[in-house]
């Protein structure tokens, strides 16, 4: 179960740690697609980036949520 993180008496959401992890994974995916020149096969790149971020975030929350 995910619980709040306490720093100096202030409570922070566990998403404060999980969102940057998902962002890094989606940035690596975007970099790999551009490096391999596969980005041209994606119709709407912005929507793909958002979808990849959401999927990575869901996977990370599932894995670290236990």
C-alpha cells in the first residue's frame, strides 16, 4: 500500500517519487524512437508521449504499490 512521505513534518504524496520515474522512462522511449528513426510511424507524437507516460506510471504504481 502506498503511504504518504513525511519530510520535516510535511506530508507528500508517493506520486512525488513515482511520476519522475515514469517521466524518465517515457523520455528514454522517446529518445530511442527518434534515435532508431521509428518516430515517423507514429501518427500523433504528442498523444503517444502522453499515453506512454500514463502506461509507465500505471506499471510503476502497480509494481511499487504492494
